[in-house]
């Protein structure tokens, strides 16, 4: 039975919110409201509990290395780690952007320091010498329930290089930009309803088709079952982001 309220928990909403990643939450809220669906937003910061049964979508934005370090310890604490694993195992949607994405894996090595990851997906991130991976980016993505591949366009800025282990599948194929490590042509990770990506933008205002996939999946609907919206402005934003990436 599809749910008529999308219940979102933002993890570390103050610390993990680089490039106004909070805009992703506003898009989810508006697109629910425009369709007559409810939207509930809860925040869970450092030391605060996460109830895996109380949310349909768990969101982590991007962050600077120093803010990530604070969050990493908390996310890897048994209470948060177990709750996040329980949510993922129950098919809840997890969306993590950039710094949040890096924390989904086994760890993030920053020189002599290694931040623990929450171990939800098989990936490792390393901050290497060499330039930050910065710029507009576009990837081709295939998602269950959609007719064909779609394009996600956004902006990336990360020092960490992420390498997927054999147990992980990328979210998409790089069409333009750097992606996970600037070399292997892969971007992000997806394991069932757990999605990680380097795309800011923020991601969802520029890619509302993906916002709708998240809403549908998190509320137990087929993507095609959501009422269509007038996306004239949103389509323009998507086209502009694609053009910026050189598509
Ligand atoms: N601090 C991380 C890095 O530089 C992630 C940055 C971000 O979230 N934009 O790799």
C-alpha cells in the first residue's frame, strides 16, 4: 500500500550541507506538496538517535573534511551504524552526497588519518596528492522502474578518490566530468535503494526526474504512478546543467 507521507531524516543537517545541499530536501518537500503528499523532516545530529523504522528516506549531504571527521565517528558508532544498516536492509532509501557518500563505504583515508565509514557499500575513499576533482559533471544512470537511461547533471568538488570494491555497482557512467576517481569512468554507487553520488548542484533541483524516482521508491510506488507536474522551469535548469557539463 503506497504511503501518502514521505518521512525524511537528514543526518547531520548542520555539518553536512556544503553547496546548499539542503536544497535537495526542499525539492522533495515541494514535489510531495504539489501532489498532495505529506512530507515530514527530522534531523539527527551527533549523539542523536536514528530510528530506522520512523523514516522512508535518510539523507546525508556533503561536507568539508573537518566536518566529515566529526560526523564519521558518530556515524560509525554502534547505535547509528546499526540503525542505518537496519534501514537499508528494510529497503529504505538512503541518499548520500559527496562527503556523505564517502562515509557510506569502509573508510576515507586522509593522509595519516583514516575516517571510519559506516560500511553500507563496498567502497573506499583516499585523499591523494593531485588536484581536487572539480567541475560540472554529467552521468548516465539506469534505475529500476524507469523506461530507459536518464542523465544526472551537477557539479563536483572533491579531493577524495572513491574506488568501488567488487561488491559494488556504480550509480552511473561518466559522460562528462571526473566521477568517482577521475579515471575509471564510474560515478557514485547504488545498491538497491542506497545511492551515493558526488553530484552537488544541488543534485535534485537540477534533476527532478531523479527526485521523483526517490519519492516514488521511498513511498512504495512505481515511478510512473506519481502525478505529473509542470516542470517547465525544472527542465530548463536540467538543460542548463547539461550544457554546463558540455552535453
Ligand atoms: N571533503 C570531501 C572531499 O574533499 C568531500 C567534499 C564535498 O562534500 N564536496 O573529498
